[in-house]
């Protein structure tokens, strides 16, 4: 699938003196994104009806994944997409 709106990503934002602390910054050219909760569930309530989305995901252990599929959101109807990733286990730090 062609990827038209690939996000720009800045990896590895860290605080000096706090080796355990890091974050990732994403720069999108659209307002549609979600962050999963502790159970991996997410919602994107501001997507207007009739907008076709290319859904991509990012996970620290799997990296940025290209679009999984295109979805069309309908008025007053929930659209569901279950996502499974193969995630590399993080190496233990000393």
C-alpha cells in the first residue's frame, strides 16, 4: 500500500542525568492520532464521517509500521480495527 502521509519522527528525546527517561516526538500533517491505554485500547473521537484513513502504528519494540489498511468512518457508527504487532523484547539494562 502506498503511504502518502508518513509522519516525521524524532526518536530518543532524553533528559541528561536520567538514563531511564526518554520520549518520542511525532509530527503529523493532520489532527488524527491516538495513544493506547494500559490495555492497548484506543479511540479517535474527532474523526469526521466520510474521511478515509490510512492507519499506521508505532511501538517502541516494533518501530513504525506502514499503513495496515484504509478505513472509512461513518456517521454515528464506531469503526473497529484490531492491531497485532510482533514486538522485540527490550534488552535489560545494567
